[in-house]
């Protein structure tokens, strides 16, 4: 497929006028990302928050799943007998 001369010249001039991307980024104030102590502390805090929330939710759901009737059992053997008898 062949482009019309006007379209090709327009895009060619546009691409040539753009220059290189790193130069434009540097001029605009966007440099390489800086990973410093503050960035590391923020990431660590975010990770700890996610870990605490997920493990706390897991513990709460596990506790909520405990059958109250099983807590009143005399020991392990009667509890196993009652659980197996329900199946």
C-alpha cells in the first residue's frame, strides 16, 4: 500500500522534528526513576500493610469457620466420632 505524498511528507517531518525521546524527556524534567530510601520505606510499609490485612482476614475467616458445637466436645475422640457420624 502506497501513501500519498502529502501524508508521507507530513509524518516524515513530524518524526524528524520529534528528536530523540530521552532528550525530550530530560528537557521536560522526566529523568530516570530515582529509587531512594523514602521509596523503599514506602514500598516496605505498603507490603507490610498488605501482609497484615491478608493474614488478619485469613485468621478471622478461619475463626469464623469454627463450628461452635465442636468446641463443647469432651475430647478429641468424641469430636471425631460426631464429625464422622455427620457424614
